[in-house]
């Protein structure tokens, strides 16, 4: 397990992210259509003493966070939406509520958000001739 990170240090395309955050706002669960079919998700704004970030909760995690609570996110991943880094918690990730003693209060969390640098290229997936996933960054070489 990797060590806990700070919100403002998050970068696009990271996996196995562990971070302790306070839940600032919680959105309603909704169903969206994806390439893999309909998926349930909800969004929340979370933060720590360095800044705040949008957290997208997928599947069974959707709608489970409570405003004001401090949670430890484990095995989350990051993506980019409108040039801002987003934190995601999917079926491989988890969260646990933790004691908020000594953790920054909601009103003290800065408005700063991690941003994607201009040269970021999202990771893309393709299938090789055997049907296995191959990941690469940037443009395909074919």
C-alpha cells in the first residue's frame, strides 16, 4: 500500500492513490451511459489542508459519503476533466471514515485545486491481436 498523499500533489493518470480528506459537499447519485453500459455515480467535493478536488464515486460507492466526515480513500485513481484533476473511487477502491481530531476544518480548506499540465495526454487503451488490453500514452504508433 502506498503512503497517503495530499490533494494538491495529485497528478493525472495516477493509480493506487491513498488520501485522507474531509467531505465538503455531496451530490446526488445518478445513472450515466458509458462505453460499458449504464453506471451509477455520484460526485463529492473533498479536501485537505492543501486544497480541494472533485471525487467521483462509482458503482456501490455512489451516494455513500456524508458531508463533514473525514475519510481515508484507498486505491483511488485520477483522471482529468476540463483541465482539472479528478479523484475517482471505483470497484477496486475503498473508503473508511476516520477520526477527524486534528484534521483541518471544512472552512479552513483552501479553494486551490490540482490542475492538469498542458502537456498531459490521457492514457488510452487498445486491444492487441489476441484481444488483450495494451495501454499507451499519447498517439498510437500504428
